C-alpha cells in the first residue's frame, strides 16, 4: 500500500516534471534557436551565452535535476516491485528521461555551450562555430524534447495501469 502511494506521487511528479521540461526544450527547438539564427552571429552568441549562464541559476534546475532523481526512484521501484506492464512503462519513462534527456544534455549540449562561451563572437571562426552550434545543439535539443515528452507519456500510462 505505501509503495503504491509512493509510486503514484513519484509518477505524477515525474510526468509533470518531464512534461514541463519537454515544453521548455520545445520552445528552444521551435522558435528560440530560430530567432537566434536570424540575428548576427555575434548577437546570437551573446544571447545564447546569456541563456546558458542564466539557466543554471534559474528555477529550471529545480525541475530538471529533481525529475532525474525521481526517475531513479521510479526505475528502482519498477525493478524491486515488479508489476508487469506498469513497471515496463515506468522503466521506459525513466530511461527516456535519464538517458535521452538528462544525460544527453550533459554529454552533448553542455560541452557545446562551454565551447561557445570561449568565443568572443567576432570573426570567421566565431561565425563558423555559431553555424555548427545552431545545427548540432538544436538537433540534440530535438532529441531531448521528444524524449522528455515520451517520458511524460510513459509515466502517465504507468499511472493509468496502477
């Protein structure tokens, strides 16, 4: 009984958290990065660097990281209290969020952000980096968007089966 209550709370919070994260990533994929691409490289680089500094000190981190922790709890519960299809949905949601959203951010997007932070924003080198950054960062952001959305759907489906 207590495990079921913990699961319901964790799954609800993870569904909301991963859904909100998907929405934030969706905004970047659909109009923020496109807007940055329309302005001169120096301004785009400055804008993105400002976002990258601001986001790590924003409430976003109070959503992004705790949702990953919830996914670890959900995955552990799925293994230790196996419930057939419910556990499969729980594991799918946790894996999608942890690997394709959270870890891909650390492995792909953050290093690109760090490289961009080292560029002054002037000259051919900065323009070339900005061009590749826009393409690659946005591609990985699409992955994060879709993974976070699918994780939210998987958590909702698990809740429906409890």
